[in-house]
């Protein structure tokens, strides 16, 4: 009984403290979302990593290409080009596991924590 209680408590706490993905672009069942997470989950002072999630809710595989740009005070500080990434039908590519993730080099960790940036999807293209 005690183990069941601890398991339920663990599940509730772990799902409630996880940051949710913010959708940046959604078009015809294909979407791009991002969230900040720790580069190394086991280190409390680890750098922030931007995890990118690509979703495909359509019945066919899709190929996406885009630029993810981080602006600070209207200036392009970081850019990641995604070229011809295939997303299978009814599936997703998530952050560090099988998607896209990176640690920004030109924006300070303090600015990330304070929210002094804007993330934009540019040059969006997709095909079936």
C-alpha cells in the first residue's frame, strides 16, 4: 500500500512540475512547439536547453523545413535551420530524444530566465 501511495505521489508531482510546450506554428495538422529545460536534468545549475517538438496529426508522412530564430531586442541572436525533417503520420519528434534541441550560445542564461527574448519560426515549408 505504501509503495502504491509513493508511486501515485511521484506521478502527480512529476507531471505537475514539467514545463509545457508552447506552440509556435500550427498548420494543417503539423505543428512546432518549444520549451526550456535543463541541459542535464540531474544538475540543479545546468544551462537551459531549448527543446523543439514537431507534431504530425495527419494521415500521411510530412517533410518540414524551417528556421527557428531567437530574437533579443529585435536582433537575431540565435538561429537553427531545420532542413527536410520527416515526421511520420500520427507521430511526433520530441526535444532531446528524437527531435531538435540546443543550448543557446549568444543569449545569457539570465536573459533566458527573465524571458528577454522572442522565438519565431521563419521560412516555414512543409509537404506530404
